């Protein structure tokens, strides 16, 4: 079988470091009956150990050459391949009615990681947990605390839906070809529906997006026409604050106060 050449348009960087692979598999701690979905199996660094430990594995892959390799290597009894773009894929239908929840894993392409995280957030009710390899900078933004330079729209929207933890830093040389950035593994666990207190989640999302569109401006300016100074003050929020100074709860409170 001829070697697969990483494709830049798919953002492919294949994990090859055996020690890192072993550490990730240990962190996943999968059980035979788990419903695991791997995004972007690539050359099988995680696929092989997962198939060995699971009754069945599902993967989502867009690269036709990799799909062909997977079909040659694994039987349908052990591996189901969903050919297509993860950004458009309906992960919810894979969960079915079992109630067990999906465990989604993957070495996510850097070029689509942020939109893919937002897409996956919409399936929180169908998910048990998610473990992803991402650009370290993205992970730092995901888990950032209010008041820090990394805290932004991504932080608020994901922290609203998930409890997140950075688990492992991974250097460029663990990949082939090596990326120009460091990577990290992060765990996301969906919050209970009862904890999601935004009354209108679209309005909440729109408010957060507007606030961070001009993050260096004071709220009285970035939210001008949407929120009055008196409304902010009534909620205990200073109109002179900037977007990164508000917590996730502050944004929920503010969104729920809007008409």
C-alpha cells in the first residue's frame, strides 16, 4: 500500500508518536460497549487501539483515499465509516434512543477546529464526553478565565455548554508532517440541561457575538442600541467594563434581561 500524503486542504497532520498515542488512549479509558465516534481517523493512530478495545467504532472521514484504506483494513462488523464533512454531519442521529451518549474523539484539523466545536456544541444532549487534539492556543481560549486576554466568544459559548479541562500538551514533532504550533488534548463534558439557564439561546449567542465583535470597547459602546447603561448597572455590571471582564453567568443574566 503506497504511503498517504497529507493534504493541506484537509489540514492533515497525522499523530505518530507512540507514547503520546498511548497516553491519549489511557485518558480515554474506553469500555467495550461505549458508543465512540472518531472524527478524522487519518492513518489510524487512535483508530487501531480503539478498535482493539471496543465492540464497534464509528468514524467520520472526508478524505476518499483514507476511507478506502480503512475499508481494506477493517470489517464493517468492527468499523462503520461515515463518509463526509464533519462540519455538516448530524452526530445526534448516531446516539439513537440508548441514552448512553456518544463519546466523540479526534485529532481535529486546525483549519476548521473553531466552527467544528460550535457545530458539536449543538449535540450536547446526545454526548457523554468529547476528547480532542487541538491547537494549544485554541484550547487555551476554550478554558480561559474571565479577565484574561484569551477569554472570548469561544470561551463563553463553550463554557456555557461544557465543563472543560486541558489534559495533555503535545509538541509538533509528535506529528507527521509537524505543524508549526503546539497542540493540546482537551476534555469536554456537557452540562446538564437544568444548568443551561439562558431563556433564549439564540439571543444569548447573538449578545456574546456582539460584545466580542469590538472587544476593546466598553460595553456601553459595544452594546450600544441593545443595552442601556441603566440596565447594565441594574444587573451589577459596570457600563465601562469590556467584553472579557464579564463571566459566563453575567452574559446569561444580561441576555435574560433583554426583551
